[in-house]
């Protein structure tokens, strides 16, 4: 189907909707995307409802259900139609964020990889099964949100309110990248993420460095020294409570031998991060701290003056076993014990919690067998993604086994200019998902103990 032009045309129509949730005033485009998906899902026999977001001012969501028989297995799926800033001025010549452009085996466009092509592939695979079998052989529920790129406000509250409508046996969706473009990947959870600021504010304004140097404390120097006690010189975490204890033998076994290098990505710094861990364990089984941005004075026009304040935007990606509410109190104690009482910690609400499903769980084994059978080779299996997703809502609030099958790759320029998907990967992904939907509908070998679906 991708080679027929149908896939590219469908993706072009979705990419053309500038659904930038990070941009004020984008409500019209966000609503237009929901309308486009509602039309497509209605043609597939779904009953669709556009739901107001429980979070005031946040975009609405789409809940679509195709219930063939309440006694059949039920799958809950998910996608997000919102995208990050288009960054139109920074795309290569001839490319524009909201015009799909084919160049060789690549399709360029904002949202192509994250997440429009991914849920489009899953829906087209459903269509392919219906065209052959005439029915799915299972029930499907789809939740589509328009605010994932701003932290999924209201999604948890909606899941609570619509628990009966979202009832299912398993959660299967697509987002994120494969480990390598040519090998299917499945992951069963995600790292959590917590963003916060560290700041030092000593006085109003800046003061001449010739008159005051050596007499006034430099907030930038204090902040730099404070950052240096959070990790050592190779990035190993020094805050004791930030060092996880959940890297068990079974998790290490699942990660053993997994490739993390990407031919089109940056070269790995093998001397960075926890020295005792493999590269795969560092990114999928451990916590990582990063300084996302720093500022003191006016970097674009430095002056001969000692700044009055300095700020760093920081982030902790964390795995299961790290309690989000304990992260910043632990940092406060750590800084105070080393004489950095003047460093303020600001913000710090976790966007997503950490989740992880055992790769040996029954549904994980079933999906693994299906993907292997269709692809002719085993997929890479991750207990959790290195990035973050709202998986905690489906695993925690709804209590489902969660499995993600990504249809992108790590060098896709997600969140950056020239975002794209690979046609060979999309072509294989359509076959994989059609095979998985077919196998679930076939009914043989399904895990026992189903939850059923509300009629």
C-alpha cells in the first residue's frame, strides 16, 4: 500500500494540518486534525466521540470504539495528533514543515515521525484486515489526544472518567523510534521525566567587574559549582537517591547485546555515563541527568560586569523505582550538605511517570511471536523506552499490559527541522501491524484471563 501512493497521500493530508499544540491560537488546527481522524475512523466502522478536555483550556480528545462483540478480545490503542513548533525558517531549502515532500526513500514533514505516520500506519493496517476478513475478530478502542507535546494535560483525568469506555485486555500503540531502522522494535514502558530549574539570585542588576571583581560573589560560578556535585566529570550521578536499584538481572538480560549506535546519528561517547554499565543499560535501565540550557548575563553581548543572577534548566530521566516526589527533596539535601544553600530549586513537576512491563509477560510474548512470524526475524525488545510517554496512564490508571511498536528511527529529526519517515520502514510496519491485528483476531494463542469490553 505505501508504494501505491495511498499512504503518502493520506500522510500528506495529515501533515498539512499545522497542529502545533505549543503555539498559542492553534485550537482551530487541533480541532481540524480531530475531525480528519474522526472521518477516517468512521469509515472503518468506529463510533466516535470528541471529548472536552478535563483540564480547562487544554485541547479536546477523540475517543473511537469499534465493538464487534463484547465477548471478543479488546485492544486499546493511542496516538497524538499534535506536533512541536514547525521551525519553518530552519528547514532545508525546498522543504516546509507542513508540506509533505518525498526525497528518495524519505518523506519530510512536521509530525511525519511524531506521531502522524505512526497511528496512520496502524489504522491502515486495520483497514487491510477488514478488506480481507470482513471483520477484525476483536474489539478496538482508540484514544487520540492533541496535547502530548505539552505534557498531556487532562489525559489522566479523562482516563479516570472514561474508564468503562476504555476497558480492554491490552494496550498496543506506536510512538518513538526503533533501535535500528531495519529491525522491528517493541518496548513495554518508558522512563519518566522531571524538569526543573536551578538558580542563584544574589542582587539586582550587574556590576562592573573592574570595580567589584573579587568583592561580589559570582552567581554563575556558584551555579556551575553546584551543578558539578550532581554528577562527576563523566556524568555519573552523585545524588544517592537518584541511583536506581531496579536494574535487575532480568532487565539486564533483556538489554544484553542490544545495539544503541545509529549509523546516521551522532557518535557515542563511550566514556560518558555510569562506567559499570553497558551503553544499553545507561539509556534504558538507568537514570540520566542533563543541563538543557544555562544563562548568566547576556551571552549574545557580553559585558564587563558581574551578573546578579544565573539560571540552569535541568532534567532527570528516571526509570522504575525512582519516586518522582522524592527527587527534588533529595537534591535539596545533597546541595545543602555541600554548602549550596543559595541555589534555588524551582518547578519540578514530573510530566510522565516511569513504567516497565516484564518482557516475559503473556501479551509481550504474544506480540513478539507475531512480529517474528511476519518479519521473519525477531524484534529488538526493550523493557522500557529511553524517552518518555504517557504510558503510566495506561499501565497505572487503567492497569493494562502496555506494548509499543515504533514505526520511526532515531535519526528521524523528531522535534527538529527536516523531520521525516523512511518509506522502507513504513512499508514493513504496515505489514507487521496488519499481521498483528490479524493474529489477535484469529484468536489462537491469545493470553488467558481477558478483561472484556464494555458494550
